[in-house]
């Protein structure tokens, strides 16, 4: 089959046909904003699946990391570019309308959350000052491009629109995972069972919330939610089980939180997060009893505490600006790899591939000051999430605090917030939307057209001003 496709005549015909269909699609989208909106949503959801770590066939080669991985083949870079470039060209007619208010929205976001901007600048400075600036600066630029794109998503879609995007993403991930990666420890469409378990946890909660949003299909969404819980349990990830319990308690807790004044609600949310983090750390420190006997898995988690101590020592060697983005775990440098200091002689020379803690990873990249800037940005976003909860009675008003709790908890024992991942883009577009909601002005109406109210037969669709 491959030889047939690569035959000069067949390949030429396929290329010409693709060009013709591309031109037709461009003309259709340029004349119909409804189709442009659909294509944009398809692109966003596809990007989230790829950035989230989907590994079906060759989809992993479309990840933005392909643009800066050392020694990457040029053909792989072209493959990644072939996924993103056509979508951007097709969406140019829509961008003529949606980008008009982008700069003002970006300024509003940075005013509402200035620590986020300073944190990004810190990353650029750290990349220039690293031992391999040609690599770290290129990687940082790609990270910045992805960040700007998902700031656009947060600007363009309302909270209801973001909920629908996340719901579609997780439903697709759930259904695809039922056909891939089913073994003794399920990992679904992802590279690791922990990522799969965490994703299924969030899918279960989102589907439960959708059953409240659309009572007509309550039985369907509750069944899918139960299926997501089953998949999370099949991952055999102890931390995924703990996260699921925390998220369930969070939903109950948020009902109480909604009734409190904003400042008291923020303090209460802080206490809840502190208890959750303490629970995760407690499990890490007592892994032999809790994990082996109660959660039924091996002792791999206990190694994290050894790694964390050594990573802190590594950060203290570069406390101000760190090692730069992608500047510490550089196995391709051989003996010059900065991570060689984490080799453990007592464990037969074992050297980890990451610190298994997103916050320590940020400290490695931008130092302690950079970590403090990120935490300040995160706390501001959590506060805006509390304000949104207390001001809205919609079912999706719990989404920001649900997402932030998910981010905070998963990065205690795994990384993700420090690089181009689903965790990072979740934080970016949720922080953007909350900032715009908090400092929204009448002049920032992001509509392209007046909303048309239709009775949709699809349970996933919801009419929204910005989506």
C-alpha cells in the first residue's frame, strides 16, 4: 500500500486532489462563518488531543515539540507543519473578525494577571542565559507561540464554550482509549498510565456535570461518566484513584463554597487545596503501606522523594534563572548533561528522566523567583475562579476551580505545567477567560454575529455568545 501511494503518478494525483479540495474548502469557509467556527473547533480539539499526549500511530509526530527536539529529521518537522499550516490558512477568513479584539483582550489579561506576563518574560531571559541558548530559546519561542494560540482560545470562547470543547475532547479520548492500550495497566491513547488515569478522572467529572447541564440525556452522560471511572481504575494508577476522590469531594465542597463571601470562599478553597496536597504528599511518604497494601501497585512512587531532594540541590546551584526551558534534562548532550548530577549510585546508577513534580520542574527552568511568579499567577487565577463561582449559578461555573485543582494536584507527583502539555494549555485558556470575565468591559464584546437561538438535537452543543 505504501509503495502504491509513493508511486510518482499516484502521489502526484493525490497532491493535486488535495490542493483542489483545499481551495474548495477555503472558498466555502471564507463565505460561511458557521463552517469556519466548526473548523476552528475541530482544530482546537485535535490540537488538545495531540498536545495532551495522544500516541495513536504517527500522531505523536504532530506535537509542537517536533519543532525543537535536537536531531529531529527535517521530514518530521515538515510532517508537523503539514498539520498546523492548512488549518491556519483555512481559518484566515475567520481570523479577520476574531483577531480584531485580540490585542485589547491580551492587554486586559495581562493587567488582570501581571505575574503571568512576568513569568513568560522570565522564561525568555532564562533561555538566553542557559548553557545551550540556541536550543532553549527555540523551545521557549515554540512554547510562547502555543501559549498565544490558547490565549486566543480563552479570549474567543465563553465559559460554556470552553466546557463544551473540554467535554468533546474528553469524550473522544475516552472512546478512543477503549480501543487502544488495553493491557494489565491501561494507558489508552497516552504514553503513560498516569496521564491516562488523570485524564479519565477529569472526563468522569465533566460528564457528570454535563448530565446536570442536559437533563434530557442524563442517563447517557452518567453511563459515560461511569465508564470513565472504570477506565481510571483500569489504569492501576494509585494517584489517579486519589485524584478522583479529591475531585468528587471538591464538587461537594463547592456547593458550600458558593454561599460564602468571596474572600472567605478563597481562604476556604486554599484550605481545601492545602489538605489535598498534604494528602498526596502523605501518600508519597507512606507508599510502602498505602500503595502496596491499599492501592495495589508497586513501590515506584517512593523514588520520587529521593529525586525531589536531589532536584532541590540542583536548583540551588542556579537559583536565580535556573537552567532554561528544556535546559536541564538534556540526555542528548552525554557527559555534559546537567541532569547527570542526579545519578544515584545507591540504586545501581539509576538516573531519572524527570523530577515527577511540575513545580520543581519550573524551578529547574526559571529558578526560585520564576517559580514564585508562577505560583502568584496561579493564586490570582484561583481567586478569579472563586469570584466566578460565587457570581454564577450555571453548572459550568465550577469548571475553573475544578481545572485548577486538577492542575495543582497532578503536578505534585507528575510534571506537565512546565512544558507544552494539556496541563499548560488548560491553565492558559482558563486563566485568560477568568481574567476577561473579571475585568470585562462593554467594549469587549467578542461576538462576530448576533447569536442565533436554535433548538439543537445534539446533547453536546450549547448556544453561546463567544463560542
